[in-house]
C-alpha cells in the first residue's frame, strides 16, 4: 500500500463504506479522468459505468465545462444569495424553466439532491399552512423509495439498511407498495397486471387526503432500490389520483434528470401530468460541481408572497445556494446538450444498448433484466423459478465489484442488482466493450 492510501486510511472516513474492510480492499486512488474512463495512480483505466454516482453526463474533463468554470472564477467565485443575485443563476433558472416547457415558473437553488428534496417537502408543508389548511401535515412515499440521507428525506424513504438505525429520529409518513414488477407486491404476473399496486394509494387518499401534503416519487426509475424500472402508466395513474384528492406531487429526478432515460426529464415520458415540484441535482452540472434546484409553480410561490408581518416567508437557505461557479458549469452543460445534440445521440444508441443487454437474459444467475435510456439493471438470483435472492450474507455484490475491477469496470451493485448508469457521451464501441466485460463478470459467477 502506497503512502497516499496509508494517509487516506489514517484520516478519511468514506461514505457508504465499512472502513474496516478498506484495510484489505483500500480505495482506488484516481489520478485523472477523461471521457468515460478513470485512471489510477499506476495508469490503469476503469470505465466509469456508474457515472461517478449517477452525476457525470458529458464525460470527465470536458473542455467546455472547464472553460466556463475558469471564466467564472476570474469574475465572481461566490456571493450570498439572500439580497443579492448574479447573471449565471438568472440565466440558469430561465433555461431550466424553458426546458420544462414553462410548466414550472419558479426555481429555488440549493447544493445537493437531499437538500433539493428537503426544500420540496418543506415548501409543500408550508404551502398548506400558509393557505390555512394546517391539518395537511403528512407525506406519502413508496416503501422502496430513496430520496436522500437527511432526516426529512430519510423519513420519506423506505426503511432499510441505509436508514433503519435512524428510525427513532424520523417523522412518520405513509408508505405504499412500490411498482416492483419483477417482485410484484400484489402477486400478479406482468401479462395480467392491471396496476393493482395503485389501489393502496387510492384507498389511502380516499380516507386520509385531508391530512396529506404531498406524495413523493422517483419517476420511472427507483434508483437506490435497485434500478427498479416501472411502466409509465403507473406514474400516470398516481398523478391522476393525487390531483383528484388535492395532494401535491413531488417528482424526485435527482438521478434520472438530464437525459438519463432518453428524454431531458423522465416525467416527459408521461406528458400532461400535473406536477407541483421537480427536484433536480447530480447531472445539472454534469457532476463537475455541487448544485441542485427545486422547480415549482406560480401557484405554490404565490402562497408565500405577502407582507413580512404575515409570516409567509420561506425561511430556508444554504451558504452555497446558487453558487455562480456551479451555475456556470450548469449553463455549460445545457449548452453541450444543445450543440453536441446529446439527446439525439443517446436515442440513436439506445436500441443498440438495449439489444446487447438482452443477451444477458439467458445467463444462469440472471432473474430479471430491465432498462430505459442509458440505464440498465441485471438482477441476480439463486433460483430463477422462485426468484430467491442471494442476500447480504453471500456478499455477491462485493464479488462483482472485485471482478469488475479486473475487467476495468466500476461496478457498484445495489444488493444483488448489477447496474449500468452510463455517461451520455459513451460511444457504441465503448458500450459494446463495457457490456462484453460485464457479461464476462456475471458469467464467471456461475
């Protein structure tokens, strides 16, 4: 072990990591990156198949984003965003609103995915308070959902390995079954499914809508749950129900926004649904700098608008809210989408990506295969007939990770689910090579 790694293990506490295991499996020291490849201190390369935790969009070391950051640093690096503003934030807010077809009218900036979701939760809660419906205090979320690591976002996430220990700190929220088609909560087959998993929500809203603020959901892809990809019809039905019962709809697109599903935003696959809050982060700067945004409607905004004495102000903010350097990176990323025709390239390559993924279906350990856009998930099982999983004791994910590194892949499985969350700049040749290597890893486990 080199001196850099010894110093790392002496001083640093890494996220989602049992540090005792880092002694025998130390972190990889990345020296540089280019495109979709990471290079370690010894010159070995690794395909960044998970987009560095789902945020890298246009590849590492993109000259346009770097240039935008340098230009901004030479002018203004930071200023508080209460009582002050700046051009990068104004431009980015305007462009985000335009990208959503002007369905939203206001942008509240923050600095990461958890906080932009917290903003939506607090705005929804205070909205009802401000208009006199103070009995609306509860939230609804999916039992496998994941929305962040802060207290509020954990409260509306599923209770699992990530947050079970913190349960005494969390506020109570209503949970409904997730549309996990492979492991249907209603015990239905896909061929006979009538979206019965919506029924618990309908029953809940019918009985409790007067006390419910909002429902929060990840549209089409439930990321940390294991890249659960569900039919757009489910989202359509959910949106219709919350509208019927006067409950806000919060869409958490922290992971799936900015082209991941083949459209700029995942909810575009279900045109016409009414959305009250849209939460964005990760890909907003292509992963170059921290930034997040919560988009909402003029109706929501107006409920906070009034004389100071009426106490309607939204008292929420962060030191790095709308940091001008981050906003400049975001503007550069959006410009790349337009000038490099990113979405057109993705849609052209999607059929190839999906077709190559289908080859995994016949492998002995593959129970389910799901994909959308540049996201692919392969769920491994002990038994295809019973769908029995390997479980935590087997540590299959760790084995996949280790074997993946030998194949120059960064694979960080979610339990027994191996997934690919590819940067949108990946070429057909790179996709083919990544899938070939991933196939070899899974096949070697049999």
